[in-house]
């Protein structure tokens, strides 16, 4: 048992980061809004000093679905919409907008390759 502990200790020491870590720069948060309603609705957004922006809102929605018995029933689903934007190296921006609901997650961006049509 002590051999296993010794081997584990040696492996842990070998995996430890070597040398000093590079210095990091703090990025200021320029705007931060976070609102949650008690009814399942929410909204948040933030903007940073390095031009990263994100916004998202969610709300509950009633949808009609068929249950396991084939009967229709109303279910509440969360509908989420948002956008993420951050700078590319060339000064332009990546932008991804999305919707997530009963149909799944659907991202939209000119930076996402499109699948070929069958």
C-alpha cells in the first residue's frame, strides 16, 4: 500500500506546474445587469473592457406536446435568447446569437460553417 502512495505522490509532483506563471492583466467589467423574476423569467448582460459583450434573457412558455400515451398536454418550457460578441485578432468581431427552446439550441453566426445540403 505504501508503494502505491509513493507512486501517487511522485506522479502528483511531476504533474505540478513548473516555474512561474505568466502575469495576467485584470479586465474591468464596464456593465453588469442581472435580473431574476420569481416566475422563471430572467435577463442578464455584461460588457468588459476588452470588448466582450454578452446578453441573455429567458422566459417560460406554454407548449402543447404529446405525452407517452399520445395525448396532448401543456408543458412549460424555458425559452432563452442571447448574443455573445467578442473581438477577433483583425479588429472585427465574432458574433453568435442563439435561441434555445422546445426545438433545441439554435445558434446563428456568420463564423459557424454551414452544413452542406443533402
